[in-house]
């Protein structure tokens, strides 16, 4: 028995019986603390990311009567707009909160509060998923430690659940937490069904987590190859994956996703998931006794899927975004979060990779102990260790894998603490009991490495970087954008990264936003700012632009000046005046510059 059981047996038993209730209580308290802490930002509708602004615009369109399956945005690239590749799954909780609140506080305030609360809703699922994994693999009271590590050690992960972060990443991370819980579930059929359903929901939201969904399926298949008693897990997974993706597509697939696109759950990936589910279900039902036969059948099924995909959908063998070479070269290839973590400055990369590596060490230590003892949880630990290793390797592909890698590190980090702390507390040396325990906790949580980073004089931003960062923060601010409403509604020709914020805060429309299906408009903006004034004027006229809005020193502006010295924007930034531009006054401290285009 643990010390908790010895000292408070009644309390320990009650907490164990109702652990989910207490986990949700911890989540609710965290929600209250987060909303209270970020209340000023919530009140200023501080949607810091372009995707968050577009998500709110999608919700507004739904509440204003736009069709359920019509995800065309008519405020960017007017008058035709463009189709975005998202689904309405993530819109539902935001829209529900707005409908619930607006009779009491009005629509603007309801939107603000909804954007503050909605990102924290999937955090409840993440707490439960990680808590269940920790209970099954480590100990029945360890769910508290897992939640604490999630809340305070996973810095990149928690940013996806922060108030105003209303885009889909938090929901996909929540599904990933359920995937890990399903992989470690001793109830095979239930565990497989949870993994399949979580993967289906995640894919219906977006394809960002497809590599993790594929890896989860591979792990479940490997478990069955090793142990034929795992067949119920494969069957549950196969049925939930195939049926779940079909249901997700039927309920949430937009009109624009009914064609053979490669960037969302379209008929392409729907076909793949249904076929994969059918093949896995058939293999699990067949369930041959020989491990080598099971391996051969699994390899054959994988080959059928890969070859069939290549033959039926050759357009999806390249980039899923299917953008032009010019757009990829000038924009998509330069997205910082899409680059490997080792390409980033040390001050940025180190905090992202530290905790995943700690969790990986802990997962492999725990898995080895479980296999040495032939413990019942050894299959679960093997799955978690493989999944954690995969998440760490994903960082070598894209830095945006950081939030998932940190979250998946929680079980391994919790295991390190649970294994090492009793050893330090049991030492006869008081210094080991006190300082050794503290070092173990600080190491396993990553704090031992995070604290010195605050004082190391490396990769500190220089003066130019500080100016750029200040402009990037001030220009999209609510006050700066709201000041545009003093002028009659029109089309703003502006930077790509300002487009979503313009249409969210002001009554104006914009030409482009950073979305690959808006690629032609993105190139138009790049050409207009980089080429001659006459070409700018022609492109702006083609888009029906009434205004030119720029933000000096914003990161995007520095790119135009560096790439195209002597181009239109470079000349404008140097103070040159043009007969077709009339400056329009804005508030005295505004970071923006506004012109009427004649």
C-alpha cells in the first residue's frame, strides 16, 4: 500500500473510485484561473493567430445563416471568396457558447467570452485521457501527477488550450490523449474502439494528426502480430476507424471537400480509412495462430493500401496542399513551424525538445521494468514508449509537432518520478531525501533545464528583432484594427498575415489570408508589393481594393523589402509618395498606415 493509503485510507479509496470527477474538478478550477488571468486579453478579443480569427469568422457565418456544408469565406478574396479546408466540428462548441450567452450579454461580449472558454473545453478530455493512461500504467493515484505535469511542464501543449486559441489544435490534442489511453487500455475491444474513434474525430477535424493516427494503427497491428489475443483490440479499432471516418465525412464534409483533394478528409482519405478498417477487421477475424503468418498478412494489407493509394490517387503523392511551385517557394516552404526543430535558434528549440526527451527516457525505463517483471502493463508501456519515440522523431520533421510530443511525454515523465522518488525518500541520508527528491522532480518535469535558460545570454533578440516583434504585436491589436471602422466598408489590400484580423475586427474585407486554397490571392499580394507601382495598382484594381493598409516593420513587410529592393512596398516604406494613393488619418499612436486607392 502507498503512504496515502496508510494515512488516509477512506480518502484514498474515495478519490480512486471517483477519480474522473476529481480530475474534472481540477480542470474546472484551472479553467476559472485561466479565464481570470487572461480576462483583459479576452475582453480585447486577442485572437493572436490568423487561424483563430478565421475560426471566429467561420462561426459567425454559421450563426448568420450560411449553409452547414458551405465553408466558403466571402470576406477574403472578394467577391468570390475562397473555400477553406476545415470542418464545422470545432465550430460547434464556440457557436453553442455564443448562443447561450448572447441573450444575457449581447453578441460582441458573448463572442469574447466564448473565445475565452472554448479552447479550455478539450483540455478536460486531455486531462482524463492522460489520467487514465497514468492510472493503468503506473498507479491508481498517479493521475494527479500526470495532470500536474500536463498543466505546468507542457508549455507548448498548454498554449493550444489557452483562452482565445479557438482553432482546432486543442481538440486534436485531446483526441491524441484518448489515443494513448486506448493503446494502454487492458480492455482490448474498448481500447481499440477508443483509438479508432479518436483517430476518426481527429481526421474529420483536419489531417495534421494523420501521422499519429497511422502510427497508432501500426502499434495496434504490431500488438496483434506479437499476441493473437489482441485480435479484439484490432477489431474494435477497425470498426471505429472505418465507421467513424464515414460518419465524420457525412456529417461534416463540406461541399468543397467532395472532390479528390488531398488536404482534408475528402473521398481520398475516406476511401483509405474504410479500406484499411475493412482489411484489419478481416485479418483480426481470421486471426491465424502463426505469428509469421500474421506478420505476412499485415504486410500484404499494408501493401494493398499503399499501392492502391498510389494508383488511385497519384495527385496526393506530393504535397497535400497541391500548391504551385512559386507559392511553395515563396511562402509555404518558409513557414517557421513547418521546419525541423533543429533549424530554430537554441533558445526556441531547447524548451520544445527537453520534456519529450525526458518522457522518452521515462517510457523506456518503465517499459523495460515492466518486461523484466512480466507485468500486466508491459504491452501498454511498449505502445506508449513507441508512440513517444515517434513523437520525438516527428520534431525532426516539423517543429509544430512540439505540443503533441510534450503531451505524449507525460506518462514517461510521471513514471520517472514515481520510480525515483521512493528511492530518494528511502535514503538514510537527509540531503538525499531532501535535495535528491527535489532534483528528481525538477529533472522529470523539465524545470531543471528551463530555469537556467532564463539567464543564459544566448539567442537574445537584437534591437531590430525587438522592433519587428513589437510591430507584429501592435498592428493586429483590437484598438489598431477597430480604428479602421471610421471609414466606409471596402476592400483592404494588405499583408497576407493581416487579412484574417482585418475581417474579424473591422467591417472591411481583405484580399488574402495565409491559407493554401487562397494561393492565387497570396501570390497577387506578393507580386503587388514586390513589383512596380503600376503593377500594384493593376492588381489592386483587379481585386476591387479601395484601401491600402500596411504595418511598417511587421515581419511580412521585411520580407518584401529584402526580396524586392526597389519594388513598390520598398519605395513606399522609404517615404515615396504616389499619385494614386491618398493618406488617411488614423489615431495618433496607431502602428498602421492607411491609404485610399484612387
